[in-house]
C-alpha cells in the first residue's frame, strides 16, 4: 500500500490554511469517522493526547463540543458549530477554542471551516479549508504546532480506518 498523501499549506495573505489528506478507505467510512462522536473520540487528537466528546448534535445549526486531554489530565476545550452538511460530501462550520461550558474563549483564534470528501478510486481525499480573521490568528495556530498536530491526528485516523475496514 502506498503512503497516504498529506499536504499542508498556509497563506498569510488570505489568512487561510488548506489540508489535503488521502485515506485508504471508502468515503462513507471516512465520513463516519469525521461525524460520529464515538469514532471521533478514537482519533481526533495528536499523540499523546486523547479526545473526549462532551456533546454533539450533527446537523446544520448543531455543534460538537469536545476536549483534547493530555496524559497528565490537562484539558483543552473546542467547539465546532455546524453551518451546512451535505452527507458524505462535506460540511462547513465555525471552529474555536472554548471553555468547559462551550463558550468561545476570547483572544484565541477562531476560524470558518469547510471539509470536503471525494472519491479517488478506492481511496478518499479529504480537503479542509480553514479561514481565519487575520494573519495574526493564522500565525498563532501555526506557532501552536497545528501542522504537526494535524499530521499526527491523521495518522491516528489511518490506524482506526484499518481497524474498522
């Protein structure tokens, strides 16, 4: 099996980043891994963190409120508010750091997000486009290590997809 492709690019002029990631799995299964909390909790955090969903309502106007937890118990909360959903093709939403109650944290980067799922033969291509309000907000997440974090998280999804296939 060939290595799954991963491309990350950031554009300071447009305050955006784009992630292209290919998976060796059918689109419906990859979609499920992105949209079902019991599956998200198994992969959506970079090693050595773990993810834990507090609440999820996967529909337009709904949300996903979750934490990434370090091995020593530090908790980092996030919230994704879904705007649009087109089953197994994609979704859009607003993403940001939150507190344990789901309120967005002022001063932390927030973004609009578009995630698209496409067939590539027997594989699935996922393209995520993330738009920030400023170049400073984009730089802040880059400085936090977003590229390495996403790469690690995607490798976890590879392992889960192999287990589920």
